């Protein structure tokens, strides 16, 4: 039996592609907590894969991200540092995929 979303399955024949969001944060970072709340609220409205990375104790990540926290990347592209405006995050997520959000 064909998998859902695959041609011949009775579905559309398209697989939905969702953006991948990475939130870099650290313990005790109040701006990170606010950014996480914003990201989670937007995720209720728009689908995306979320990875949260706590940089605490990792020397490489600390060196790269500590002065910029929180940091949000979408599909490998840094889009926010210090704060994450909900409206801007929605726009960035919308810009990451084709208008129909599907591919063959």
C-alpha cells in the first residue's frame, strides 16, 4: 500500500515541506525564555520543525552564540538575535517555502 502523500495513495501526491527552526539559548537567559515563548506561540499557527539547543557548557557554542542570545536560525540561515518579534518570525517562515508549501 502506498504511503500517505505519495502518488497512488489517494492523497494529493505532494509531500509537505516545513521549515526547520533552531533556537539557541542558555540557562538563566530571560531573553531566551521570551524568544522560546514567541517561537512556540507561532508554531501553533504555522508548522515547522523545532530544535532547541542549550549552549551552556559547550565551549564552541558559547564562543559562537553567547553574546547574541537568543539566536534563531531558519533552514540554516540566522534570522534573529537578541529578540524574536512574532510578526517577523511569521514573515520569515512564510518566505522559506513555496506559496503552496508543497513539492513533488
